[in-house]
């Protein structure tokens, strides 16, 4: 069984610790929350709060970096939501101690501002699991791990951030990408000496 806490309001800390459950059960919880709209309601509530706060006179004319800082100070509540679960093979590949990938309100606040008009809809976040499972290319840059998977003529790109302890793994970015973007990142990784954990060409 799963702790009844996951049925409560989305984003709160009493969601179950999915690292305590076998991978198939943890994946089932994440899939249910994405499929039934629990995550979408949480995501939309953050976007609504951001929109309301941005209309305040003292924030209207702030440049984006200052606006993001101000919004985070006002709105971030240390909430997070699980959006994917790693397989044992991917835990080993990424060298992390957790199987759960979370997205935080802290990062969604930034995305609501920095990617205005081009961010992924909440209903698309179920694809994060597929991007990780079916990854074509994985590049590590310090604590950041960028994952690409081909979708038609383009790619979907996920950026994960590992905490220093290795016990936390957060989704920092989820967007569409292009072969040109990937070629540039491959070249950059080569010049900087960043490890390429996986590359299927």
C-alpha cells in the first residue's frame, strides 16, 4: 500500500517518500498524479499566483532576473512534486542515491517568467519519464545532467540538477530542442571535458 498522504493537496510535504517504495509502485503513484490532474492543478496554481503577483505595481517594471528573485521570495513555499522515477540502471548511470525526480515551486516560478509563451504545458510533463527512460544522449556538467531524446525531426530535452549529497534530483528545465542545439552541446562538452554518459548518435 501507499501512504494515504498522496491523496491530499498537491505539493505539500506529506506526499510519500517514493524512495521507500519499489520502483513499479513509485512509478504508478507518479503516473496517477500526472494522469488524473493532481500535478496539473498544482502547476496551474503556481502560474496563477505568479500572474497575480506580477500585476503588483512594484513588480511591473522589474527586469526578469530581479522579478524572478522577488517572486520566489513572495511565493516559493518549498513545495515539490515527483514527475519521474529512475530505473536502477539510470540511477547507476547518473550516480544518484534517489530514484525520484522532483520539480519544485522554486523552479516553476522561474520558468513561468523566463520562458513565458514557450514553456511546456503541465499536461506534457508525463513525457519527462519517457525522455529519461529512452534517452539518446546524456551529458553531465558538474551537478547538472542534460538528457535528450529524439521526437520526429527534433528532440525533447530535460535538465536535471543533482544535490551535493546525491539524495536529491530536480527537474530544472523541460523543453523542445533541435539537432543544432544538440550538436552545439556535444561540441561544448568535448571542449570542456564534460563526461558524456550516453550517446547513441
